[in-house]
């Protein structure tokens, strides 16, 4: 019953906007970040550390907004996805 | 001349309730939502108390897509190996059927349809990009360069209110104002659900837990039965998550599912959906200026939620704040005055309702929910007391006073600290 987060995210429906990232991060700020709390806080594993460097992808985002608060360094810029794009809950 | 009397941004419970209230009184209303069908980005734990919904939709109990009425309500503590639960099952819930589990992606499109039937123009799949201001007054919304104007904008954006923040109507949210909620839907047959939880084909169970097995994360959990699925999840305060710094939010929910008292309840089920949503937990202190020239803020965007660790409510506050904002707009229309002073009736209505009364009554509740002992020491203490009282180990029995004394010593808590904690719980809860 215990599933890897990627497998769980695979159950959720999305209409991914391939041409627009609704969240962006500033690599120069992330490089100097003392905590990378986003990696722990994001429920959708959009933020990961790879070789000591922060890696971000918006495709699995469930639009909860947690990272907009978790990031206290001013790196995360959060906008709503364009019309109808992004997560589409079947149950909610 | 504005395009509409009112534009409502967001088709959740608060937004649709506002739209229904205004449209049914003859106001021209535009309800926009960034998802299509409307409301399918919305997510809740899932228990809806419908007293306020009944004011605008008296037949909601027979018409709305509800899952199960709450007959059995449990609250309790989990420790690593134990669960201590109060199981409250009452005929009174069955006779009233006011609490129901819901799945928001079914419920919210229905509510938006009701807004349409009341006369509102409902346009899903519209992401409002900014609020339009003129002479300090909010006069409409903008999407891709197109401006639509209204006398009043009702902001029902939810807990992540980008438009209100960007327009300077509220400051960006901070750690202490929110918890992170993570949820899964577990498919399970109605037969299994009814047998496993001793339910009828329409009755349901709602459980809420304090997770005493996760140390100082101060996390709670919920477990609700739907018709053919379980809604379960965890709620963890952002402040504690940051302080902890090593726990992934997506792992906490799995720890809940693995707990020895939870795992058997979902045995044989399959994960059908994973989601997350923030929850307003800042109480009265996080409530922004609720109205101004040409706008009102409702629901989660206004910080309307209630949590004491064991009770978690928000949808009821969303309905009522939406209705009251709708009423204020109707009155403003009759005066043809949508200025800040005219819309201040919204705040007065809230002041006289349980929305702000509750937030005022429990303004110090965070001192209880922030108390780490509530999540660490006291669940363990309860477990120790019950083990002493209920477990025959061939040893001499102790009086309760002695048990308490030895538990306190084992857990290294002082009498004064415990007495103070309980005094404050008694005062604030």
C-alpha cells in the first residue's frame, strides 16, 4: 500500500502546459540558500537536490502554494497556470 | 457603466455561495474559475456541514452529490504502537444528516451549476491575471489584456490568494498562518467500507487524530469514508515543518497509512488520487482587511477556518462568508453605492455571525495547537496510563495518582508544566 511519491503523483490527472511554467525559481538565489526547505515542504516533489544543486520541475505541481511560503529567499515566483491547465482533480 | 454588478473570482464554496446569493436577488453576476469543469482544482479533507448551505439551497441534502452522512465521529491520539480513540456514534447525527463527506470535484461543479441556475454567468477555464484598479478602487478583472468591469469583485481565490496579494489587499502568507494538508483517495468497495466500519449504505465515519508518533511536527490526520473510497490525509503546520527541516510532507501521509491502527482499515484498497492543499490556521490574526472600495474577500482567502487539533472546519465558514458578502452586495446595489463604507456591512454581518465570533472566542487556540506537549508527551502519557490500568502483568496495581506520577517522571515532565498546559487548554479550547 505504501507507494513512492512518483507513483502516487501518477494517479493524479493533469493537463500540463508545456509552453508555460507557472512557477519559476532563480538559480542564483537557490545556490546560496541556507536551507532548501522547499525540498521538504513541497508535497509533489517538484524540488529536489541533485549533486548539491536545486532542481525544479513544475509538471507535477498540484498548485497548493506551499513553496510560495516555504521559500523565504525570494526565489520562487508563483503564478496561476494559464486557463484550465495544470492539475485536474477527479475526486478532490 | 460596469459590465456586471459583481464578478466572483473562484468557484469554490465561498465564491459559488456568494454568486448564488447575489444572482437570486437579481444582480448580474459573473463567476469565473481557473479550472474546467469549475471547482476541479479544489480539494478538502472532505466533511461538509451544511447548515449555511441550506439557507441558499434548501434541498441540498437530496440534490447535492454527497458521499455519506456522518453518523460516527471519532477523535483520538496515535502513538507509535497504540491508538486512543473516542468513538461518538449518535442517532442525533442520523436524524439531522447535516454533516456529510464530499468529494470536491463532484460537489463544486454542482454548486457552480446552481449558481448558473440562479442566473449567474459561469465561465470556467478562466485564469484572472490581475485586478483592475482605478482611483484606488477595484473596478474589474483582467485576463490576457481583456478587461471585464464590475461594481464589486468578490475574491474567493482560496488559500493561495495571488490576486489579493499582488494587488496589495493582503500581505503574503507566512509560516504561522498555514498548515500543509496532504491527501489520498483510496478506492475500496462500498461492501468493504460498510462491513469494515459497521455502516449502512448511506452512513459514514469521520475520524480525526493527533499524531503522537511524529514527535514535534504537531501533525494531525484525518480519515473519512466516501461511497466507494476513503479520503485520508495529514495536516502539518508550516512552522513545525520548517523547524524540523528533515521530513518530506509526502512521507508523513505514508507514515499515517502505515500506523498499526490505520493500515488494516485500508487493506485491499488502491490509491486513486494524490493531492495537497494549504489550510488557514492563523485564526483571527491572519484575517486581512475584508472589504474596500469595490471588493470583498471571502472563504479561505480571508483566513476563515477553525482548527483545535481535533476539529478541522472550513467549508461551513466558506459558505457563510460567501452568503454574507452576497447579501452585502445586494444591499450595496440597492443604495447604488459600492464604496468601502457601503460594503462595510459585510464585516458587520460577519461580526454578528459565528464566523468571526468563533475566531474571536478561539483567538488563543494556537497556543494550544502550537504546544508540542500536546503531540509528544500527552499522547504517550495517556498510553502509559491505559497500559497501567488495562494490562494485567502480574504486578501490584497502582492508584491513578501514582500512575500519573510515574508517567510524568518517565516522560520527564514537571507537574507545574503539566498543570499549566491543562489550565491553558481548559481556558482556550
